[in-house]
C-alpha cells in the first residue's frame, strides 16, 4: 500500500495509484472526515446532494449564483478551519 506524507504546508499528496483508481483530477473537490480514528477522503462528484458539500465548496462551484442573503450566514472562521 502506498504511503502519503504531509508537507510543511499541511498538504497531502495522494499516491498516483490511488489518483488513477479514483479518477481524480487536479482541483477535484474532496470531502474529508474522521471515522473511528481514520481520516476518510472522498471525491465530491457532480450530482452529489448540495447539502453534503461544505460551504466553501458550494461557493466555489456557484460563484455567480450567490445571493446576498446567503452571504450573511457565512462563518468565515469555520470556513478557514475547514481549509486548514
């Protein structure tokens, strides 16, 4: 099994075998969660229920469709935590 490492900027490189098997491309949005002490990374594909996507991913996917009333409820601190 290939091993991934975390660099100084907290980035993880997904091994080539895994990228090919999952058909991942650069900029593919990924959902990251904890499950019983393991880190689970799943690609978000088209057709995924928008409620499953985090706020930042939704905003990136819909930049022209954001209504001002939706911006009021954004928690930028939480979004920053999700990024890091």
